[in-house]
C-alpha cells in the first residue's frame, strides 16, 4: 500500500467529471487500498479517486477515520436516489486545506452504489454521513464544496483560496 499525493484546488483533474468504473480487477483493489491508506494518513473522513488524480467514480467514507472496524465504505458508481430534509453545518475538504465553511446539504441521503466486490447496494446516510456522501459525489462530478457557497462570502473565500493556491504553499 502507498500514501498517494492529494490533488489540491486548481488541479484540473478535480474539475473533470469522473468516468464510471467498469473493471473490478486487481488494479482497482490496489487503488482502493492506496486510497484508504491516503485517507487515514491525511487524516480525512472521505476521499474521491479524482483527489488522487484518478478520474474514476470511486469514493471512500469512514467517519471513524479507521478507528472503528466496519465503518469504511467503499462506494463505486454512486447515485443519489433520494434525499430528505436540509441541514446547515461546517464542511472542509482535503483538496482545500485549512478552509472550513458552512454549507447546506440534505439531512438524509439514499445512495445506490456498487461495493468493491461488484455487488449492488443501497444505503441511507444521516447527518455527517449524508454530508460526506454529497460532498464526495460532488467531487466525482467535478464540484468542490466552495462552489456551493453563495454571494459575497463565496467571492471572498475564492479570492483567498486562489491566492494561496498560486503561492504554491499547497504543492
Ligand atoms: Ni473533499
């Protein structure tokens, strides 16, 4: 296993919609294992494949960051099929280090996806899990959480991020 470099704001791969996974082969398993190690090392609760430069519809969520067995979700070709409610809370991203902003997301999300063994599954997530599901699906569509900010706040934050990205401090 290997810790992979995490792509940061300004990298084109984060803006390109990712391609569906079609081969459940050994190289996919290796990529998943490397992504798990990368997410835990960061540390983070979620990671999308395009954040490590691979434009595939594959994402991980583990709200325990590896502390509790059974909490790692390997999610392939996800589709949000139902949402309920709305909740506003803080959110951050490994590709935009040190920025935490308030974003409104659905309170409950139902996801249809394929697991690492190629089995189709469905899962409801609530609260932080629902937030992580939406955040990572956004990544696979080329959207970052700061895109969901509005108005003056968005302009102010984007200006700060672009300045920091240009300074090379993240790379
Ligand atoms: Ni993120």
